[in-house]
């Protein structure tokens, strides 16, 4: 039987314990509801930056590999630690426990809080990740824009030590999204940007959504309500290849 409050959080980029710990800081202890246990686990191989269709494919595959055993490992749910929602739908097909992606969760929340949202990200190389999901979900009518600060990201050290420069750039770009594009909600384009969320929320007149936190809270709620994804929408494969998938580590 799975632990009803144990959550596997899959980091889509291979990294050491220090890097994983930096990612886990987006869910501080006082943010996690009592009894819940999010456990951050990085994929053992795969993409480096998510900056290309090559990396997009690797993130889909390695997140899928890392998550396929989650149910038998005793987890009650899976959270994917990337706004690209890599591997999410494939995992829903193979698992009965809920699988949540920050992109879908944050975009849906943005549409409840406003009429048009902007995805604000680090660099334009990540735009194809949002184009992929927004097209798949059919939500382009609610998108004001995709904007970036044209700054190469650091997916392990995140924004540490660069706050003063990065935060001002993000604020300026978010302001332009409001004034020029008509955005009334901002969604951060990466869970690696979580350190900027509070600053932007304090300094902008519209909601700023931290996607990793939004997705995590949604998953907590699903588990408390006893809900999971529809197997009619995400049917299990008639001929599963679990053993072959698990052999595919490099």
C-alpha cells in the first residue's frame, strides 16, 4: 500500500545532491501541509538545459523512466519539477496515482485568476516548451504573450547570487507584459525561478504564480480529496513495456 501522503518530485535534469536540494527549497517545511512528504529525485541521465527539441525529448523520456515505478515504490502521487510537464501524460497512462505538472496546474490557475496570462521565463530557448504544452492543452486564447529576459539559466544553482540583476529584469519584462500585451496574470516559466516569485508578487499589481508551488498544492488537494486522473482520458497500454523501459537507463 502506498503512503497516502508521500510524493515523488522528479527533477528532469541530472544533478548532484546540492543541486537537488536547491530545487527542493521551493517547498519549504512550513509550506508543506502536515504529514505530507515530498521527496525530490533527479533523473540519473538526460538533458542539460531543456534548450532544444533534443533536450525536450530527453526530458520526456527520462522523467517517464523515473516515474514509472513510483506507484510500486509506495508513492501516493507524482509531481514533475518542470513547467514543460515532461512525461506527464505518458505517466498518467501507466499509473493510477495522480501525476501533476506545473505547466498545466499554473496555467489553469492563471485562467481562474485573470483573463490573459503571460509566461515569463529566462531565455527564448525555452519558448518551444510552452508552445508544446499550450498547443496540446488548447489554451492559446488565454495567453497574452511569452516573454523572456534573455538570460542563460543555471538549472542547479538557480538565481542564487544574481538576485539583484535578475529580479529587476523580470520586473521590467512583467511590467511590459501588462502594459503592452494586456497580461493580468504572470506565470513564471520555470520552477528554477522560484526564488524570484515573492519579490515579483510584492512589486507587481497583478498575481504572480510560482508554478512548482501551485502544482504541489494542487497535488496535495487531489490526494486529500481521493481524486486522480481519468483512465478514460489516459488509458493504460494494452501491452505495457515496463521491463524494457526500466532497462533503458544509461
